[in-house]
């Protein structure tokens, strides 16, 4: 992906898990916005993001984490954005529901206006289309993955 501007990356999840990814992305000249429980960002900071990584950890139920991510990301979603749902455990079905919920809340069609992919234990296992899978694999190869521990809570 080539951008005429510094790409904006939103990282959502527990701060200790996403901090190393934020550091690597910033070193690559990306504009990084962190959304974490103790840290909140104004909606203006999120608007127009190019990529987002939602780190699903084992401390909270997956559905709750992804519902919170829909609420946080919906106002900043733009056409062409890619959202990667990352976990150490299978999250494909949850990522599909996340994509549907994000489309419903924003009114933007999934796959046509924005893309979602699932990354499970370091491998891209699902995407709304082949391009989403390729872009997610490229993104993960450049910035790495959040440091997630344990299986997600049910």
C-alpha cells in the first residue's frame, strides 16, 4: 500500500499488548492512535484511519471486546480502511460478526468500502476478500502483532 500521507494506525486493546506494535509502527513513520482502557482518544484523532488492529485478549469475553471496538472505530471509519482482529485463539466467526456490526453502524458496505481480516496465532485466517487477506498479511509483516496471552474468555 502506498499513501500520499503518513498512514494512520489505530491500535485497540490492552496497553501492554499493543505498546510494542505502536512503537514499531511509529518507527515506520505511521501516525499511531492508541485506544486502551486507561487511554482514550478524541474522535478527531481516529477519523480517517487507514488501518486498525483490534487485539483480543483472554481477560474479557471476545464479544464484549469487539462490541467496544465497533463503538470506538465506527466514527473514524473511512472508505479503504482495513481492520485486523488479532488473537492467539480462533476469532474468525467473531471477526465476521464484527465486520457485519461495523457495516451496520457505519452504513458502509463491508468489502466494498472497508475490509476486515482475522489473525489467529500469527496467521491471517480470514478476510472479507483476497485483497483484505493480502493487505493484512503485509501489515502484520511490517508492524508485528500485539503480545497476547492466553485464550480469549468466552
